[in-house]
């Protein structure tokens, strides 16, 4: 894939969120019953965070360029902080990840959450605007159908872009296979699996093209 280097990319800062450590200890009590291991100590957490930074640095520019160019969007924020703390479920707003995955899978999880951010807080629209000027969920429902639940709906565009990245940019389909297998184990796994099934039943490049047109019309 030819990368256009002129696009301004955000700085991604990955840090161990030590202030969330006490919250993690509370979460640990409820999660241990599911067979999870003991919460890592401060030194172990710092070491894991550095391993994540090193792995992410190998892919950062190509992944950020790929998602921005696919959608013809730029991130609204010039700096995006990634906070990491034990036992937190990955989320994009605020962007918090956990120590659940090994470094290579961490890259995929961070990419997933960054696509969420790019889709909702970019140079053409931001769901953080008050009052909101765009019903983004309504526009996605017009594209993908009214019968999807929230988690399925918001992951259809994410997985379309991820499929492009896995197959066309990284050329590592095993990453997509791993992703599809893991989502089945989630608490709300059916919703995530339904999103992957939707993307795989259609031309993902066409889905991305429709997204790009949607944002162009919004602007």
C-alpha cells in the first residue's frame, strides 16, 4: 500500500495508568472467580507497558496512515493518550486498555479503539459537539439497517476498516481470524460476531467507500 506522508498524524502516548491501580484492585476481586491471574504489581505493569510501547512503535505510522486514508479523515486531537490498567475492559472514550493481551494482540486492540475514535472525533464531525449537529448513529442505521443492536452497529464500520488493515495493509489474515475467534468469548459476543458476519457477507471495500462518502456529505 502506498502511503501519503503529508497527512498530519496524532501522537499516541501509551502510559501505565497508576492512578487507576486501586480501581483495578476492586475489579480484581470480582474477576478472580473467572480464573484470571493475580493483578501485576507496579514494576510488572511498567515492564508490560514498555513492551506494548515497543510493539506499537513498529506499526504506528502505517496503521494510523491506513485508517485515515481509507476513510479520508484526520483525527481531531493532535495527541491521544492511552491509559493502561489491569482488568479494565478496552474502551475508546476515555481510551483505556488492560494488560490482558500479549504485545502483538495489544496492537490490534489499540488499532480497534483508535478506529472508534477516528470515526467519531475527526476533522469532519465530532460526537462531542454540544449540541450535537449530526445523528451519526442514525446515519449508520440508514447504511447498515435498523435491526442491529448498538454494539453491532458501532462495530460494523470498525471491522470494515480492520479487515482492510489486516488483509491489504499488514497482509496478515491470521490477525483477522484471531479477532473473530476472540470476540465469540466476550460477554456480549453475539453482537460483535454479528458485526463481523455483516462485514464478511459484503464487500468491505464498498463499505469503506460508503463511509467515506457519508463523511464527505456531512462536511
